[in-house]
C-alpha cells in the first residue's frame, strides 16, 4: 500500500517550475586609444579631426564575438550634440591592431566637448573629454634681432638673451656673456655666472663695465632674482643677499634657508619670498645674517614670479593660481598640457604648449589674470616655423626664421 503521507511531496516535485534557461556568460573588452601624443589642441570655430584606435570583443562561453557597430556622439558643454562625421580606415574590427576611427567636427565655442563611443553588442562605452580653447588674435612685431627674448629695460629697450648668453653693445663692440641668470635694474645689467657677478652701466643703447664681484653662481644652482629700482635681491643656497647699483652688498639671511623658489619686491623695503604653497613677507630693516627664516621646505610645485605676483601650478589639482602682492589669490583651471621650459629669469609667467591644432600650426596658452575674476588660459596660434621661447609679464617671445618676434601678453 502506498505511503499516502509522501504523496504531497511527490506532487510538488512533479508540478515544480521547469528549470530556467541558462544565460551565457560573456566578458567584454573595449580599448579606445587616441592616436596622438597628448599634444592636440581644439580651437573654437576651427574644424578638427580626431583619430582613435579602437579594439574590442565579447569573450563568451560559446566563443568570441567581435564588435558589430560603434556609435559616436560629440556633446558640448550644454549637453547638446555637435554635428560630426565618422569614418574608418580599416575593416573588419577583428584586425588585431584595432580599427582606426576618424571623428571630424568643428567646436562651436570655448569650453569642452565630450566624445562618446559605444561598442555593440553591449561591449562597452568610453568617453573622452577635451578642452576647447578660444583663440585670441595677436599682432606680431619683428624685432630683427637674432635673440630668444629680451631682458626688458625701464626705458623700453632690452638686452638680447640667446641661449645661455646675453648679448649687448659696448663702445668697443658687441659683447656676449654666459650667465646662470641675468637681470636689469634702473640703469644697469647684472650678469650672474660661475665666474662671479658683473655689473654693466647703460649709457643710451650701450653698456660700460661698472664693477665686478667674486661671488659665484653656477648654472646648476642658478640664483633667484628680484629687482626694485637700483636694487637686486639674490636668493641662493648661500643665503639671501641685497646688491645695489652703487656697489653696496648686504647679507640678509645666511645659508640655504634663504633659498626661494620665487622672489619679488613688494616695495623698496619689503621682500616676498615664495617656497611651496607659502609666501613669507620680509622687512629688509629687520634682516641680518643672524635671521633664521621659518619657511617651508622646497616644493616640486613650480612657482614663478611676474609683475602680477606669484604664479603656482598644482598638477595634482590641475590648477593654476596667482597670489597678488596684496595677498589675494585668484585661480583657474590649468590645461592638461606641458609647461614650456622655464629659464632662470626674474620675470616669467606660465606658458603652456597646448599642442597642434591639426592645421600645421601650434597653439600656446598664455596665462592671464582677468580683472575682478579668476585666471584664464588664452590660446595663441603660432604658424609653421614659429617657436615660442618664453612669456614675460608684458610679452610673448618667439623665433621665426632666426629672428625674434613678439606680441603683447595682454592685447
């Protein structure tokens, strides 16, 4: 006789749900690589071609499935799509080297765009954000000089800088002097080198020897300079020293604690010393060789001194800041671009190499502090054959066909 109490269990087993269909497991791979070296700059209203190398597939239990389709979207700051053309250089997607995908569009305005690539079937999505710069037309003037730039004199003239030499006119002819750094005061050119300190006095467009000093400054540890009127403040690993056109020398701070990353005068009796994120205000009347400065250690953050104040570049936060002489700080977004090599000169402003616009020209970024606002990067196009050398508070210097050309930093 059957076991009646076991019957419900048998019925449950017989009437249970059928097994669910198995779902195939797949692992996606989607690789998108821009085909440039990071030196690509987009300019508002200029057409641009972006090229990507694209590879991807689904690794499924039943086998490998290749990309069937890629959808491309280009979106501006406001979330609106931008018209674009997409083309491919290779097919099929199974090409081991990846498929070359061309995206051609014209950014409408400065800001940013996002290029979004979607690989089907359900392989992946990649987004690429790009900054769009506003080009600022600049008038260029040709100096006719074979120089990299000029040390600007108060009277509007300048001393030629070429490589690691300064070149100037004297009553006996043209003189070239190698330097670790050099600077101009009211009526003198100062040349600091491993041979010592030479001061040359201007007489019109010519210079005559004034005096020399035996303190040496090798290029491997070039001093940091600042000027005010007839004075030159010199910061080095030997200390902080004050020179004057009358030949005077005053030791302010002894030893490496006097070493700054940037230095500038607030007025004739006050120095501002920048090291890392900190700025120290030094009253010259309170300083002598016995003073020990309470400054931060040297920092890898670049700090430059210009007429506007101290410029700091924070690569971690991707930010550029300007600390004005009155202590106010303004900031802006730094481009993801390399900083042009800086020289051992007392007046420098950050100059960014934004890259090629794809039209055989190069774009550089000039750092500008806007009135009552933050810091902005203005794009300036350099035609083929023009190489920017440095940016001072007043001028962007460049070379073309062996001649120095320049344009105002602020039009």
